[in-house]
C-alpha cells in the first residue's frame, strides 16, 4: 500500500470517528437548543472541529514530508477535491432543504445553525478528501 | 488507442533480479507505481520514464516502446 493510501485510510477512520463524536455530542448534550446556552457544549464541539482540521493537516501535510509521494500519488491527490466538492455541495443542499422545511413557517432560521453548518461541512470535507484519494487508488488499480 | 509497452519486469531480472522496491528507490517513486507500470495500468511522465531508464543504465527506447 502506498504511503499516501495508508494515510487516506487513517484520515477516513479518524474523520469518521470525529463525525460520530460530533453527532453523539449533539444528541447527548441536548441538541441545538442547549448549544446556545451551554458554554461547555460549545467548547467540546470546537475541540472536535479544530481536532478534525488539525488531524487533516498532520496526515496530509506534515507526515507526508517524510515519505515518498510520487507523480502517480500526486495525480490521485489532485483528483480527490472533485469528490470533496461534490460532498460539500450535497451537504449544503441537505442543510438548506432541512432548514427550509423545518423553519419555513416561521421565516426565521436560528443563527446558531450557521456555526453548525460550517462545522459539519468542514468534517464532511475532510472525510471526502480521504475518500476521494481511496477511490482514486481503487480506480487506478482497476483501469489504470 | 496508442499503447506504450514497457520492459521493466524483464530489465529488473536482467539486472540481477532487482526488486521493485530497489527500482522505485532509484527512480524516486513508490513501489506501487512500479507495480502499476509493470501491469500496464499507468503511463509515466517523461521525467519518470527517463529516471527508470537511467536506473537500468539503458536508453529510454529500451524500456518503453510506442505502438500506434
């Protein structure tokens, strides 16, 4: 397995762990209503999204400096943002549809959702990047 | 479609059964790229093609052949 591929598996695994932790924290700590009032809740969530971002930086930047990343790896890495872009667009579309359906009658969406949408997009984006790299290797091994 | 064949596998064995890892190290790429090249699943850049030829100490045309 190429060093980059190994790191993409790590990125996917850790990204999934962050995503699950993100959802669990929201469920266990009272949902979006208590997010506004509970500072401890906000700090935990902040730690999660900053952690996901830092993990991505370590896996795909710092740790790659010590291993061989050749032109084929770079080509696969260069194609991964296509998957990332699609995942971000679908996540944003899901949020827009859901928020519109829930709050259409009131005409007001709580501002706290801006923060939640941003964090979820960030985590999905890091996950999709790893997934995009793995799909790239899978396609390269099948079709060349 | 134009095809580019290569003799990497044969040349490795002709050069004292050079391992894929060793060739990858000499050419500055990963072993997975050498595997993909040998299986005809990846076309290298001109630069990598030259590096591979240099690793064997042969001309580029001895490693890669173009078939229209």
